[in-house]
C-alpha cells in the first residue's frame, strides 16, 4: 500500500486547490457584504449582513414587506403604486383623487422588527416638487391611525423634493414627552440625478448617519429607552420643507430603491 501514498498526496493537493478556486470564483465568504462606510469612523468587522432585499424579479416580496396604506397630508398611499422590476423598487407618485385626496403615493414597511445594527438603502428621489420621500425606522403601530407604540424613530433620509440638493436626518424620542434630537440638514449633489447610499448605525449609546459612506451626523441616544423598529420606504405628497404645492406638470414620477440592508453585530 505504501506505493500508493505519493498518488494519494497528489490527489489531495489537487482537490484542495479545486475547492479553493471554486470558493473564490463563487464569491462565497471571500468578499462578504459590509456597510458602506468609507471614513473609518466605525469598525466594520463587527457587522454581518443578516437581512436584505435587492428587489429581484417582478413582484414585491410580501414575505418581507407590508404595504403602507391610508391617507396623510395631501395623498392616499396605494399598494398599486409599488412595483418591482430590473432590480429596483419603485413607488409611483400620481395626480389622482382617492379618499378625498388629490394625489396618490405609497410605501412599504418591513414585516421583521430590528434594533441595534447598521441600516442602509440605495435611493433616488423624484424629479418634481411636492413629495416627502423617506428611508426611516419606527415600530409600526398596526394601522395608519393606531397608537404610536415606538420608543424611537430614526430618519436616515427625509427629502422634500422641492430641495433636490439637500435632505435631513433626525432622531425622535417618543417615551414621555416627544423630543427631536440631532435634526440636521445635509447639503448634497442632486438627489434627482443618481442613486445615493444612506446609512445609519444604531447602538445603545449613539446613532450615526452616513451619506455615500461618509459620516454626516452623530446623535447621543443614551438617555432614553430603546425598542424594536420596522424599516420604512415611503413617499407622500406633503407640505413639509416649505412646500406650497405639488408640481403637477412633472407627474407621474417615481421614487426608486435599489437595495435595503440590515447588518447586525454578533
């Protein structure tokens, strides 16, 4: 049997090389997805991607998402305004009368609840005035008019489309008296022209907001209790941001999302 040992050793080496090459070419575990952070402000090694949607196929994955419905501000939010195609979630913004409102928007809310970790979405805002588009986190109250059951709200991006070169970040505390913490307007290139990545790190002590991988705001949240939260992707006609009216000449429009990701610490 000893004469077969060299052959067995060679075979073992060849199999090891083949497994290594296959693993490298398949991309498994060689380049794990990490949060988009470019300035070294946090350690990425502690985070692991545990939930995401890159919007494959031609239908919303309703095992991951519920639709935002109901009427608010100037629009009624309709499930029919949400579509998926070409790796993109689109929310249609229209001039149409529904439930006494002159316009319709829409949105989705994650079925799953999250807490501490890193959140990010790749998003493009609509090319028109009159719409409030957001990527944010808050616990869903169960219906549009249900009681607020959230401890906090984290607004990673709130853009009023009359201002294509800026957006705001914010933290809301709802326990006891409602308080806003760390509201800040971020000046940017045009948010209409291309997709940008909006990120948020949520820890027991701090919330950090990111734009295209760079830190833009830090908020101390160590002074109040935190709870679980859903992820929201929404757009509705709204007077916020000193918006006086919807620009009907540009309708219909869309808000677009290429991906949404949640990273947890082990």
